[in-house]
């Protein structure tokens, strides 16, 4: 695993997800109202739909296609039709304002 620069933190919109492709994986970066940033797989475990555009409420994201909901901290499925979790990725913000994701490089 290694830390990969994704975007500048100030480019992330509050309570919105932004997909970034890093090391061949698409990660949805989500910035909460309190400023915390989380990274999850940008793929619903129910049918593989992108989570981009899904509502972020508290620390969860809702799939815009069928309404499945996932915990941003653990990836756990919170609402049907999804039952399987999604992958989560460690995220940090560097002193110079970059959001970095800890992901295995190909």
C-alpha cells in the first residue's frame, strides 16, 4: 500500500462525492459537513452502479440507482437492496492541502 495524491482538499464540495481513479481503482471521495473526508469504492455492491451523485447524509452515502445505503467509515451496507459492504480506503490531508488515499499500486 502507498499514499497517492488525489485532489486538493479545497476542491471537494461539502456533502458530495467525487470519483477519482487511482492505481486502477475508482474511489469516491466524500467530504462531510464537518470537513471529514472519506474514501470508498465508487461501486454499489448491489449492482455495480456508481455512487457518484448519491446523497451524503451524516456519514453515509446512498446509491442513486436503487437507494442502497453505505456507511462511509466501515463500508457496511445500511439499507437494502445491498447486503454486502463496499471497500473503504484510508484518507489523509497533507500539510500542503492534498487529499491522499492509501491504495495498493498496480
